[in-house]
């Protein structure tokens, strides 16, 4: 993707926006890009806990915008990954505290003054003001979709709204795919999703218990060796323009499956 | 990172993290700010006591969130009985 500023969105809640933001952000930083992930879910912040940086929050995005601190003071540097930063949302305010135009200025400042290569914006669920503010500074979007009816429908709606907001580079991340169910014909495949939405996926992330384990301890899965973590890493590489084929997905149950992935799973 | 032993305990890690984060959310204060407050308070305390093992934490007690300062006196006694 050429876009430096990318909004991560879905319309529907609970499909994995925050997990995707944390993991793609950490993966991009690992690949050498100076990356900041921004939580725009004012009043319901969660990117801080998913990334395991909650204890280090002092100032937030609203403090920056209201001039209570400098932009740099609100940025939390992730000590585990070089080049990775978090800009947290305020937990005590509501969505009206963030104006789209002022947010755009702050994002521009992150590019110009702090020299970030990539900015990922974690959008709140819904299609109202919170989403519109999150999308305002973005040239690109990652639309997170689960292969099930309401998520695909909402994704289609959000794609239309993104286009209306002049977000030109729109990519799809299919999250929580269950290969066994796809094989038995009880879940939409990537090809089905492509056919319905008309957008090729840039990432396909299998359902993986490892994601819950990694969020329990607050460590993005791309820093470990889970199947989903590797799929997120592949997604980040494709986002950077690398030609990474999609691996054949299989259920992560057996020891042999894990072994096979460890040696040939790239 | 996720060894066999570790995997059984991530739930406990999560509970600890959630208890902490909810205490701060309910108190409407950023965890990092309490960190700064802790440093400042310990500086002041140290002026009067040789309080090495002191800790200051935000805790949830029933319906209220309290700031708890823990300054152990044993440390001071140990110091006092030390031969000069």
C-alpha cells in the first residue's frame, strides 16, 4: 500500500479491528517502518491493553488536541519492538471531544515532525462520527471482515462510506477464518468474500486460540509464533508490496500441523 | 514465549491486568500519572524514613478506589540495629 495513513475499520464491532491494528502495527515496526498506532475509540479505549502498554499511559490524544501536553509526550514507545509507538485514546471523554479537522492536523504533525513512516488508526465500531473522524486523515483502509453474514454486510457498507470519504486504497483482511468449516462448505471462503465484496484480501487470518493467549498477556501475536501471528506478519509484508503467497490453511489442532507450519509455513 | 507452563497462567496475568486497569478507569486517572505521583511521594517519604521497600498503589476496595501507601517499619528497625 502506498498510503502512509491507514484506517483499520469494519462497521461491525467485535471482528478484530484492535487486534489487527496492534498486530499489523507491530509487524510493520518489526519490518523496519517507524510506526504509530492511534486509538480513536474515545471513551472506550482498548488498544493500550491489547498491546500491553496500559500501565504507561499518561497523556492521550484529547490532551494533545486540547493543548494539555505536547504530541511527543502522549506517544508511548513500545520497549519490545523498535520503531513502534502508541497514541492512546482518552477513556474519560466522549467521541465529540475529537474534531475530524483537528485530528487531521495532529496526524499531519506525526508525519512531518515526528517522521513516522506509517500511521495505523484503530476506528471505533459503527458508521457515525467516530468512524468518520478516524477515516478523515486516511488515504488507505484495512477493512476487517469475518466470514459471516452481518460482518460481510457491514463491510460492504463501510467500503461505500470510505470511498465517499476519498479513501482510495481499500484492502480487505479476512479474520477468524476456520479452514475446516470452509472445507466442509459451512463457512464463506476467501473466494466467496472476494466475489461478494469485489475486493481481494490482503490478509487471511485463521481463527486461533493463540490470539486470546497473546492478548491475555498483552503481547501482540506477531512477536510470538502463533499461526495467526504469522498470518498477520504475512499481511504486513503484502501491505509493504512484497509478493507473499497465501499459505494453504489447515486447522491448527495437531502437533504435526504445527510442526509442518514451523518448517514450511511461510 | 508461550511455554507449556506459561499457557496455564495467562488467565491469571489477564486478571491482574484487568483489575489494575479497571481501578484506574474507575478512579478516572491515567496509570502513568500515578507512576509519577508514586515517584514524587516516595521522594518525600525517603527524606524522613530510610524506606527502601515502600510501595504506593491504586487499589479497588469494594466500591471505592483508594491510594495505598505501604511503608514497612521492619526495614527501619533493621537499619536501627545495624552496628555503626
